[in-house]
C-alpha cells in the first residue's frame, strides 16, 4: 500500500486546469486500452454520475471528434497504438487533450495540452534485455506483478480522488481518505491461500486436462474482475497456458466440472447470484467475493471470501452494476482490486514464475 500511495500527487493548479477543461467541453471522450481502458471506463462512469451529460468511454468513442471536445487519454507508456492514434485525430480536430501517463516525454504527452503525470510504467521496462539483466541480478517479480502495475493502481486512485473533488474539497484530500479506507482492511493469509488453491492450474503437456477460470462481475466489480483476468493470463511458464475468461468476453464461455467461476459482487444479489446458481448447476466450483456472507450469492457459492465495504442502496429499478457518485462508497471494489493484485504476486512466488515468463504472455500488439 505504501508503494502505491508514495508518489508526487499532481499539483492543485494542474487539477484545476483539468476541471476547467472538462467543464467547458461539449463532450468528454475517455480512451485507453487494456487495464488503462478499465481506468478510462471507471472515470467515464463517475463523470456521468456527477452530471456530465455527454461522456464517452473507450468502447463508444464518437467517429468524428470536434474542437469543442476534450479527450482524456490513459496510457502509462504514452505509446499505445490505439490511444496514440485517437489523440492524433483529436489534435487534427483541434480538440483539447489531457493525458494521464507515466512517460511525460512520450508521443502522447507531446500531443497533449495538459499532462497529468502518474509515475509507474516506463517504456524501457518492457525491453526484453532489461528483463534478463534484472534476472541476473536477482530481481524476479517486478514490472508485471503488482509492483509493475503501479500506473494502473495509482491512476485508479487518482481518478476516484479527482471525481470526489467535484463533490467537495480537493483531490488530494480524497486520495488520503481512499488510501486510509484501503489500509483499514487487511485480508487474511487464509483468503490468499484459499483463492490460490481454488484456481485451476495452467495447462501444460504434463497437465493437459486442467480447467479454466471464468470471472463474473458487473459495473466497477466487473472492471476489477477484468483486471484480474488480464494479469492471471500472464501467470504461467513458457510451455504453459492459463485459460482465463471474463464472462462478457466476445463469444460464448462454457463452464463445467473442471472449471472455477470467481464472482465479484459487493451486494451479492441480482445477476451475480443467478450466475453463481447457473455455474454451480453445471458442476463448476463457485468462489465469491462479497461484503455479505448471508447474501444470495454467498448461498449459491461453494466458498466465500468476505471483503467489507459495499454500501447497499434501496432504489426502485436499481441494478447491481450502479457506480455511486461518492468514491468512498466504492471501497469494496478498491479493496478487492488490491486483494486480487496481491494474489497475482502470491501466484508468481508459489509457482516460481518470473518476469521473463510473464513478459512472454504480455500483450505487445494494441
């Protein structure tokens, strides 16, 4: 936790410029790919809840950008192809560009009117030579395990803190409140070990019939789940593949007796509980992460990990995927995110998976 929160927070003057850019825009377009895309989607949803009417997320970017628009670009490296090309088109349209990046000298930063530096990811850390050098000096589990996800974790905390400043106070005050909320909960070692032993092992020539992991979640919980799927796919050696899916991945995802279904839902009600019931009927092992041990989800699960923090709403017509206006009411999702990120580190240690192993599985396309 100290590692994540220990960075130079953006200045208040930059944050005021960011606010003004959003308030004066006709449309706000948020773009990012992979886990940066997850951050962009969370930021999009919080802006909508705050009353911004024309906000577009990474999956619904308008075909034509205009000078009255503001593009908010999320990219740790600042060189992600899709994000960078979208920024170039925005520049041609004379739209404003705000980038959240670790690389203030990147092509994305050069295109931007305002750069919010979130330290964490560096372009050089993705060169294979650097990985092998670090192996030789004994640093094994860095950039692609939790230490290497600093940009994504810090950006998530920054985005929620910045959203909170539209309600009251300043972003840094919200940042301190969110990090205090994270520190006030400590997962048990039992929960880490339990999740690890519940996960199907990687498929390999010696273990060809292992099952797959399917992660289910809606709203912010779904974004946390998709973060976990991305990292879990990296956790295997050269001759292995760990089969993992997010339940809304394109195409159909089937489950059976060899599989584990991980369901994330703070309330433990609505669609996630129905999915648990369905998965269990198909013979899959169901593990749930929820705030409520007596919820319908918990009752339909083989095993339950309790992470406190979900605030329950009783609003007619409310779906379980609602994101609140107040970032502090998303503390369940933040705690779950950090729990799952730490679990990836445990997997790497338990299975002796190194940076080089993870790099081979890491996306280098989009």
